[in-house]
């Protein structure tokens, strides 16, 4: 068994970054963001990046860091959210945006990992999403053709890994991260815990190690809440 564990986020990205590359960054909202690896991408200063992600972080957190440093040229994502910097850069023409319906984004990434170059969906038919894309009829209904998404590098975050790169995710962090692991030429996973080989029940492995090239222990685990909603405590 090859041990895929490396010592630091910097070492995990050695030799993998270059200007103009495409990066998939995992996470759903602020859950499951590869915070440690994003910080290292920023530190390396690579530019002209195309980044595929559900969102672009929030003020001061996640992919916002790469927007603030002007390293991202294009975002392919499904949610602009509360990120004012994302909004400003897009509206000013500084940032190119390919806005994709969320389910379509997930399926385009899954298709990239499965080797399926294109598929048809009803989502987006008759809207700007379908502009410039082939539309065909199936059973009398229009469907728009969407293409796969693949990346030079996928950076993802998991809960646990073993030295072979087998991964387990926890709750919402399981959104997008597993499919992105399959769709990158190289996949680097930062994790909260590294366990001994043989610790996992094979039935409980969410992403097999064959999809993972490097594993590193996370150095940042903020787990911020994007919108905190509370209610008054009931009095007895």
C-alpha cells in the first residue's frame, strides 16, 4: 500500500500549481471547504485560475481569499450568495462567471469523473442557461445538452482518511467533495483526522483511495456558520 499522507498543505500542492489552470474546490456553502489548501494556493500566487465550486466563499473566508487577491479569472458555480466581492467583480466585468443550476453543476462534475462528455437535462430550458447550447426533444419535451466538467486539480476536504487515501465525509461536507475527487487529474484531500490503515469498514468508505493522490491533515478548521438563525429560549 502506498502511503499518500504528506506533512503540510504546502507539500501537498508542490509541483501541482500553474497559471491558467482549472481547480475544483469542494464544499457546500461554508461546509467542507478545503480552507488549508485554499490558503496555500493564495500563498503561491498563481493567477488566471478557473475555479469550479458550488460557491465562492463568504467575506474573509474560503475562495473569497482568491477573489481578494485577484487570482481567479473565471468562476463556474451555482450560488453567488452573500459574497459581495464576488458580486462586485462580476458586475464590473473583472470576473467571468458561468452560472450553472446546482443539480446540473453536480451532474456535470459527476459526468467528468465518469467519463461521460455530455448529457441532456430539462433544467434551464428556455432560459439564459440554455443560450448557445444544443436543445433536443425526447418524448416530446425539450432538453438542453450540458457538457462534463473536469479539472487539472481537485482540492477537497474530508472528515477522515487512512494512509491509502480512502475518505469519509461528515454530513453536509459530503456535498460536492466526493464527485470532485473523481473529476480532477490530481486530487488532494485535506482531512480532520488520519486513521490507521484498516480502520474503516469498507462499506463506510465514501471515496475510495484510488481517486485520491495526496492526503494532508488540515491546519484550518473554522467551520463558520454563514447565516445564524436563533430563537428565544422558552421560559418554564
